[in-house]
């Protein structure tokens, strides 16, 4: 029996990826990690200017193609436009990262229907229908030796009770974790591997708004958030990108249907 080869175990060389919500936060962190490990990356986000700027900056930083495909993935028309734009450029897709997400906070007695619908449409419906519409490209890239990958970005708020009054957010992420298992069981037969990541505290616009920093990421005291974390810090780009790279490289080719926390121990402590 020959010795196993570990060459390129975490390489994404030659792979093509789409990262939704890729213009900032966790999506941008994952896109940067993919580029650094050899992938060609498309990023999608609702705000055109921000999406274009991030793609251009990441391309310059990592010396690899990062292409902007803006779009609103909370509705079927927006999904169709993003899918059509990608199909115009690519005949296959190795990696789909469903990271685009929304939250809405309000007291229980005042919570509005529009807030509920926005969160559920983005975090659950959008993920399902984008994945559905991209299946031909994912299947075209997939093989038993090199499966295509789908990574859904959930949240530890979908695993335990959240701290904030953002009622549909935790519910939507719990639904996304279960949807991950359902899709994984169906698509593994097509050599498309589906998994999820449940992040904890990262220095993002969404968390900044929740903890009272007003959306600012730079120049705020993230140590206030870190004090409640078992690792005594918030997450970094290396943390979240490292896990995503594992799931999308040869290293993760036998991991199917999992929701893996990336939270410094927050869920384990709860």
C-alpha cells in the first residue's frame, strides 16, 4: 500500500467560487482566503458600488481574478440575474458559499412583518433557490475525485438562544442548518458536498449594529465583546477562511452535512 500524499491538501488552485454577501464582513474574509489559496472568486452583494470596490481591491491585493456580480438574493428575480451573469462567464462552479444574510431587531410586541419576511427571505429562501438555480454549474464541476462544494453560513444563534431581540434571525439560521442536512443527503449522490459554518462573534457590520457600535468595524472596542468569549477575542479572517478552505479543499472531501461552529467556544460554554 502506497503512502498517502498530502500535497495540496488545502489548495484551491484552479477552482472557481461564488461568495454571496462577499463585499464585507465574513463574506469578504472568505473570499480573500480563497484567493490566497488559488481560487478564482466571484463576489455578490446587493450594493453595486461596494461590491465592485471590494472585488477590485481583493484582485489587486491577491493578484487573482475577483469579479463583482451585484444582486439582491432575497428574491427570485435578483437570484435569476446573478445566476445569468455567472453563466455568461462560467460553464461550471466548484464552490458556492451562501453567506448573504440579514437581521432585524425589535421588541417582541412591536416586531414587524416586513422585518420577519426580510430575514427569512434572505437567510433561508434565497439560499435554497440560489443553490437550486446553480445546480447545473455545480454538477458540471463535480466528480467523485473532486466534488463540488456548497457552504452555508449559519450562526451560533441558530444553535442556542440569541442575546438580542432579533427573533427571525436565530430561527432562520436554525432552519438553514437543517436545510444544510437535507440538501447534503440529496446532493452527495451528485458529488456535491453541502456543509454549514456557524460563526460566533466576528468584527462585522452586523454584529457592530447589534452591540451598539452603530455599524462601525474599525476604531471600536471589540475587547468589550471578547470578554464574554472563552478564547477572549473575536474571530479573525484567518479563523473563518481557514474553516471554509478546509471544507472546500481536498482536506474536507469526506465531510458531509455538518454544521461546524467557529466561535471561540461560545456555543460549548452555553
